[in-house]
């Protein structure tokens, strides 16, 4: 399958004069088209910096990031890259710019010079995909956190990207809002076949991914399917991270002598195993 994103020998330092302090250290990642990739790591691991590098908000100190074979170092390609790879940030209030929901969603395609009739179609489709059509005439500031984040996602969708990078999109939401946003992300990946790169610190969100990467000090320290990664409970805890609660419970039961699989990810699997 063709790569959506290719990251090759990537280094990044915030201070150009001190390249010895690397936030990203010789990173190599390929993201396939249609893949759902989750990136985990505690604060300071480099995961949010990586998101900004992919979207062209930061430029590599050395190495390359290619988004559909377009290099983020090339200033002439940067807007094409952002059309192909949209980005949703942690705080939806930072991405909402209009006083009416449908106007906010239309903002991106308007700036791309998309014709009015096409904008109308895109706005309606985007709001339908995030299940917010009935709120199109509402004021964004009156919506819940989860609803605001879905409007922010709709604004990215209206620009018709092939890939969406989510930088901790549920960090500021309550459990209901988190569930709403994760349901939307899964729909975009499974039904709309969008490539998803999700940066999160919620382990239960990572369970939904095709592949999980765990970062530490700008490097990859674990990589694999959710089952492969989360079955390494002690390793993950040594990195200052947690595993899904049901996986940890299975781990504790194994230590008590129960003969069950170490790669359990859901309550249903644990019930069946017991």
C-alpha cells in the first residue's frame, strides 16, 4: 500500500544553535494510506512537535517529511500539504473563527478559493459526517466541548484532506465529549477511508488503532498493533505511561496465577477468558 506520510532520518531542535538537544532524534516512520496510527508518549516525548512537523508548522532541523511525496521543507508546497493533511488541535476554541457554525466550517474552503456552490455541498457533507447538521445555524460558543471539537473537525473535512492529524483532540473534554469525538474519528477512518494520525494520552483511545507507536525523548521505543504494545505492561509503565484498565487487570490476574492471555484489550475479552 502506498505511503501517505514518509518520515526519514528526522531530527528537530527548537534552538538552532544547540542541535545537541534534540526534541526529535533520527525518527523514521511510514504511514500507509487509510491507516489509523496512534502515537503515545508522556509530556516532552516529542509527539506534539512531530504533529506540527508533519503539518509544516515547524521545519525539520535535518531529515525529511514527505506528505504524498511533497516535502514539508519546500515552502512552495506547504499549502498543498495542508490541504492533503489537515490538523485538529487540543483546544477547539483555537480553531473556531466565525459566529455561526456553518460559516465556521466554510472558512477553510473559502480561503482555498472553492466556488460557492461547492462550498455549500462540502459544508453540508462535513456537518453530516460529524453528526452536527442540526446545529449549523447555532453559535459555536454555545456548544459543548465535544460539539465544538466536532465542528473543528468539520472545518478540516470541508477542505477535503486525505489525512487528518489529531493532536490530543480529547484532552480538554469530558467523557461524553471524548466518546463523541472518538466515534467521529473512527467513522472518518473506517467509512471515509481517511488516514488518521492520533496523538493522545488516553490508552483506551489507542486500542482502536491499526498501529501504535510509543515515543520517548524523540525516539520510537515501542511499535506494533495495540495487542502487541499493550501486552508489554511493565515496559509501558517504566516509560511513565498506563495501559488500558482491562489490560492491567488481566496482567494482575496472570501474576496471581490465572491462565489467561496477556493481550486482552476489552471487557468482553476478559470475561470470555475468565
